DNA sequence: GCTTGACCTTCCAATGATGGGAAGGCCTAT
DNA sequence: ATAGGCCTTCCCATCATTGGAAGGTCAAGC
C-alpha cells in the first residue's frame, strides 16, 4: 500500500506519516525498488492508533509512550492507566484555566454597555485597574504560553 | 527606563518586548544615543495591557485590535465587547472539546483494571475498536492541531 | 583610569505539529 | 509516447516564546 492510501485509511496525512517516521515515532516504512514507502494493514492500524490518541489531546511524545506499551505484550494495564490519568489531569488543568478566563471576560463583558459610547470596562481592566476584577486570573499563567 | 526595567514592571519579558516591536504590535521605542531602547510609564501601561490580554487567552493578532480600540478615543464600547465575546466563544469551544476528551478518557480509564495484567481497554480503544466508546470524540478535531 | 559585572544590542536557531510548495522521479491508462 | 496522478526529498511558514552567541555600554569599586 502506498503512503497516500495509508493516509486515506488511517486519517493521518501523508505529510504527517513522513514526519512521524522522521522523528522516530514510527519505524521506517518498507520501500519499493523505486523508493516508494509501502505500508501493511498493521502499519495502518498503528497510524489509526496515533490519530486516535491525537484526537484525545495526547502530545506526540506521550503517544510514543503509549505505542511502546501497545507493542509490549507484557505491559501492565496500570502503566497505561497512569498515562491516561496524567492526560486527564493535564486537560482538566487547562480547562480550569480557560474557565477562569471565560469567567473574567464574561464579567467584564457584562459590565460593558456595548453601545456607541467609548467607555468600556473591558479596556479599563486591561489597562491595569487590577482592583476591579477577580484576582484569580491576574497573575495566573496564560494557557498557551 | 531601560527594557529590563520595563520588563520587570510590565511582566513582559525583554525578549517579547523586542518581538512585539519587531512585529509591529507596539510602536518602536525611543533610543538613547548609544542605542538602548527607552520606555515611559505609558509604554509600560501598554505592555501590561498586552500581558493582561495574553493572560486572558487572546491571540496576539486580537490584541492588536484591542490596542487599536484602546488608542481610539472615539471607539464604541460595542466593538470591544464584540471582541471579548468572540474570545469567550472561542474559549468555550475549546473547553467543550477538551471536556469531551476527558469524558472519553475517563470512561476508558474506569474500564481499565490498572493492575499487573496486560489487558487494557484504553489501548484496545486506541487500536480502533470504535464501537466501544462515545462517538463524540472520534471524528472531532484535536484541540491543538 | 581600569576592571568587572550587569545590562543592552542584533542575529540566528529551536521548539511542536502541521501545511504549502517546488523540482524531479515513477506508474498506469490511453 | 504522453498525460496526469502519484511519489520522493528539501525548504519554508506558521505562532509565541526562549535560548544563546558575539559584541557594545554603563555604573560601581579599586
């Protein structure tokens, strides 16, 4: 199977398949005499595994660990569970951060008349009037920095 | 005031201050005879504005729009409110995505014994046993792709 | 005056995951 | 044989941020 077909069946773009090979996440694919990469059903299954894990928000590095456990016949389910729970904890942390942002913004937007007048508590807050808003978000880290 | 001091007072790193200047988010700072950038209290206020907006999850591009409104004496508060609400909507979308991921992972982790045995529904799901889990996360986009 | 250390400057590179595109080779159907 | 659709490698861009190297400047102490 060519890379394009493997991409179609796995939902991982050909670009990304080459990238994953290059970075060592997946082993080097076989090659035809003319240099084309070839893939088997097992390869496609692995790629779908990766895509599914990506959809669940795992970093590629964590996917590498998951793949290692997947290939390890003698793995302990506890190891997998731990990775999953770390992922859950990380996601929950981000969710809390974002909820805090939403709360602050919502509070500010509700205080904003939203009409033709220039006065706006949102800008006033951004300007640094720290006492006017919930302190939770003020010194907290941005979620994507 | 030197860039280091401006960084300290604004909470924006010197590196990022130079970057924001380079990309046009902020105007070019004044310079001393020897080439050092100089900053005023107003500049620091603008930097704190930027930092606060970053903490609230705004993209730098959106911060540019906010800054334009901040500088515009005749702005309408409705314009600011609209930006804030777009930001809220974007954050809420991401939160929903992540909550869906957490729900799926939680479901899988609960079905995992977490002991020494190798059997693990988490890996089984990642492998592609699509019928075993909530469909919401299966075809949805990853939140950070 | 000279040294030292802390600051500043510019430039270059890397991150992580992905997409875009160019230049060139291969394969298959007509 | 030719067209067009696939494949290959290589380079570049994204976005916000950090790191470092090489070199200039400032202020304090001797």
